[in-house]
C-alpha cells in the first residue's frame, strides 16, 4: 500500500462537474489500494475575486491588515475541500476536509506569503487509519497564535509537496491543465516534446524562468526533501512528467528545455566612474526599494576611465527603478541612462551541460545565423541565458529548439 | 463606556459598497466611545450558492456528511468578517476578524443546526482591551473535536444575541433590511405601524408565525438572558424596535400585532372511532416521520360514536403526512380523509390580552362581518390564532388591524 498525495489546481476544480471528475481520480487511487491525501486549490477565479474585494475595501498598508487579507483569500480552498470530501463520500469513499488550523499546518507570521514551518501529522494519520481520505485545503496554514496565513499565489503546489514530505508519501501527483513539462512552450514551438523525466534543478530554472507549471518554492522543497513529484493532466488519462534527482536520469541530453520570460526591462548606465564600490552604489538603493535585479554586465570604456553597466529588472519595476537611480545620481555619478522594456530573456537549460561542451557556442551561433542580436549573456552550471529584442523571441525559440535536436519526430500517417 | 454588539445581515453586507456603509455605522459607535463587537452574515445569496453546490455533489445521507457541509457553508461569513475588519482599519479603527474556532465559539455536534454551548470570552476581551473592534463571523461555531458547525438559517441573529449574553453587552443591535417590527406586514397592511417596544414573548410568537425579522431561537435566547435587543435598518438612520420584558411596557395595548402564515395545510379525518388512545394513533406516526402538527381540533359526531379530527401541517409536509396516515389507516380506523392546502393561519398577539377581555370575541365578530369562515381556532395566553381560506388573508389582516385600533394615524399634508 502506497501513500499518494494528489494536488488539483484551480482549473481542475473549476466547477461542480470538474470536482466530481476529480473525485473519480481520487477514487481510482483508493480502489488501487493506496492511502490518499488530496489537496485542492480554490475554484478558478475565486481567489482573484477575493483579492479584488480586499483591494476595494483596503489599501493594505500595514502588516496586520494582511492577517485579515488571509482570512478572506483562504476561503476558496475551504469550499473546494469541503465539496470534494462530500463528493467522495457520495461515491462510497469515506473522506473528510481538513483546514489549515485543524491539522495544524504551521507557518511563519508573514501573512500573504508565509513559509511553512511544521505540519503536524498525528490528527490526519489517525483519521486515515480509520479509512478516511484526507482532503486538505491548499494554500493555507496558521501561525503560532492561531491566525490564518496563505502561502502566496500558486501556494497549493507547495502545500502538496510539503504534505508529501511530512507524511513521507511515495509520490506527489500535481494535476493541472497541461499534461506535463515540455521542452519549450508548445504554443510557440509546435514541435515541443513532453518530457518523461526532468531533474529538480532543471525544473527549478524553468519554473523561475516563467514556465508556470509549478510554483518555484514547491520545486525547491521537493528537491530538498527528495519528494517524487509527477506533473500530469486532470483532463487526460496518461502519465505526465516526473521530477527526479539528476543521477536518476541515465542518458542526459545536452539540453532539456528552453524557457523564456517577457517580463524583462533593461537599464544601461553609461560613463559611470570606474571606482571601487560603484556596484554597491547602484544596486544598494535598488535592493532597499525591494526591486529585484537579474542579469548584470559591466564593460569598461575604451579609455579605461569609465564603465557602462547594463542590468535587467522586472518590467513592472522599471519606472520605480529609474526613479531610484535618478534620486541617487550624485553617488552613482553616471552620465546617461537608457532603458528598454521591449526585451526578453531566453534560457537553455539542462543538467547535461555539465558534461557536454559547446552548449553556449551553439546558442550564439544559432542566434547569429538568424541575425538576432544578443544584448546580455549570463550563465550558470546548468543554464545559459541571453537577453534579446522581444520581437525575435518566437523565432529564436524555434531555431534553438531545432538546433539542440529537441524537435519531436513527426509521425507519418 | 458601553459594550454594544452589532449584527448585520446578508442584505446589509450584500456588496462592497454596503460593507463600507456598515463600517461607517461601526465607526460611529466607536467614535461615541463605545466598545463594539460586530457579527456579520455572508453576502446575500452566497450561502444559498454554497448550499446549491453541496446539493450538487452530495445527497447528505449521513450525519458525518453535514460536518463537511458546514465547512462549505460557513465560508461566506469568513469572507465578510475579514472584509469588514479590513475596511474598519482603513477608516482608522483597529479591528480584527474572529472565526468560530479562534474564539472559540463552542457548540453541540449537531452539524447544520448546532446549539450554542459556551462562548469563550478571554481572547476577544484581550484584543478589545488593546483597542481592537472584534468582527465575528456569524452563523458558525466549533465542536469539542474542532469541527466547524453552523447554527441553521438565520443563525447570525443567534450568534449576535449569544455574544451579547456572553459578554454582558449593554445592547444588541440587529441591523436588517426593515426598520423595525411592525403591527402587521406593511406590504399587505399599508397602515401598519412600527412598534417602539415589543415584549420578548410577543416577538417569539411573531417570529414563529412568519414575521421573519428575527430567528426564533435568537428571541428565545434574548428572553432567557435578558439581552436588550434592538431591530433597526442598515439603510436608514433612525431608531428601530426594542425587545423588552413585558413589565417594561407601561401602557399595554390590547393587541400588539397581527401575524400570518401561508405555509399551512389542513387534514381532516372523519368518522374516527371515538376510543381512548386514538390521538396517539394519529399523531404518533406523524411525529416519528418528523412531521410537525400545529393546530388540532376534535369534534364528536352527532351520534356520539365517532369523532372528526382536523389538524394542520406545513404545506411541504402534506404529501408525506397523507402517506403516513394511509399507511396507518388500520390502527387509526378513519373513514375519510380530506385535505386542503389553500388555508392560512392568522394570529393576533399581545401581552395586553392577559388584562383585556374580549379579544377573541372581537376577532370572531370582525371576521364574521366580512363573511370569512373560521376553520380552526387555537388560543394561548397572549395569542388567538384562526385558520381561514388563504384567499381572504389580506382582507382579514386589514379588517382586524382596523378593528383593534392599530392603524397608523395618517398625517395631514
């Protein structure tokens, strides 16, 4: 008898018919002799509706306000957990709903984006020992002083992985509206292939680069606790993609996938005085303003007296970043500032990179062949990222997908 | 400094604008130097939506299913309590939402219609001592083993009165969509008057007779604990109706109000053998089938050998009642059964009846004058009820309202 954690996202429980469909999927695992813990999101659209209500009554100035924000936005998962438990019982499967406070599912006090501290397992274990499927409201926990918290958008992925880790589950199945993780976004690259296996580290890079299949935190947590996560479709009946340790992938491809993000804006400061401490002068004030800086390059000017600094921020932060830099112009001592919010980041990712040389070179050559200019390059052990003009993004994605041999073999009819 | 409990019903918090309006009403009490506990219903329509969802996934066969029913249907009050607390804070009034389990608000295990056992006051008192308005989610509590319960439809009235009793509040203001308790339904009797005072006992009769201003249980509880309840409008700024002890009403009118109920059906069994135990034979099986019987009359036939029995049930129970009686025909030994679901009950109510004679006679005379036939009569110390054809109900209400001198004096322009 295996212990399986199943997670169903907002579109998977989007209406009553779909909740009934989810119950059938749970029933199948139970009928196969497994113990099941299910965790669910709110019905699609409900959490957005709640956030909208909150924003209409409050500007959420103080941290304490976020405690009541969490009371409101956690309600959607309460509803779906209750409905799913009821549906299961109608199918003859004993079940009960569990809210964060009933478990209890302990978190930090950072309302709106709490971190999980400890999941007590006794109460649920006892209920499961009595043959009941546990249907856990996702996304929510409680603080030490019994206030409701939420885990941030997409938090039910993290709830699921944390439950799997706490209960030592044999597998954590994340049911969603796509049937797995792809080599690239199939809406842009028609020949993208579904991956059977992907390494945690790769998934982490993909998740943080905008492949919105899993919340980044959930991947981190799965990696740290060795949780065997499967991403699969709620609407089709076939295996999905399994997240595994790098050493469990026997034959590593050079590149596993290509991710992109359009949420990028570039800032270039030119003729910055080239003296020690200049990086701190630029990036310190930005960090204080809570603006995340991503890619950074610095080039010395031909005369060697000044330097040009280019970096990227999220597009929504550009305006604030410019203001912060202008306010600190005296300490930074730059001559000109250029900005561009028409850029995008493209990344090739693969643990195979560690053992294959020439991955970056292949990327640069392919882009050059298509006359696509590279603005910034950054690399890590398992990733090469470039910043390019946004208008080339589809072309670049498809060209690289072919160049790295990722294209699906089209079957002949 | 007084302690005020305020309750706002579903239409009073029906949308964001109304929630903001409610916050202003709370603020006014706080600005007047009072301590405030607010309790709120779900936004109008939400609880019905939740019940509908539940009925789509489950037939609610077993008692355990109602525990998850309560998880679902209690969510609406969670949302409004959070939103109102947030709105208050935006107005500069420190506040926080309290859910049933956080208080805790202890109830019996009768999910769906739980009885209140004990409200712990320590946590809320401490929070109020720190200057925070307590915004309590109405309608909900928890059992000893930490499962959510709900108090039945209209339960937030009972939450409010119970909070007022537990905290020894100076007043319990029930804000609703009418501006008080009337001598009769103003939609039928244009000259109905709003009452300034009404005795608990009178209100109890009116509530159970279909004047749906307050949940009956809340009136009972207010009477038992001497809670000073005021019913007033959320949408107008004027005093409402105060519920008081009978001895606090100095000048008692003969009749305080006239209530009616259309939810009535009549059953007559004729030629029932007139022998001991026949009432038990009729009403025992109905009670077992959970069918409430209201008015009962029994007349012996002219020859003295048999008897006719007439009684009323709720209209929705008529079909089931007929089946139960047919199934027990042998033990009851009746000849014929006649039923009529076109009847209505009309009641004149007033504690003044105790000291005024002729109230019933006045009623019979007035109805006779209008040629309205009385089918059944029942009386209590402070009430006379008659069953009449439903089609005469408006005519009868207006005639009695005038006859008892209840008509409002129309002001001359």
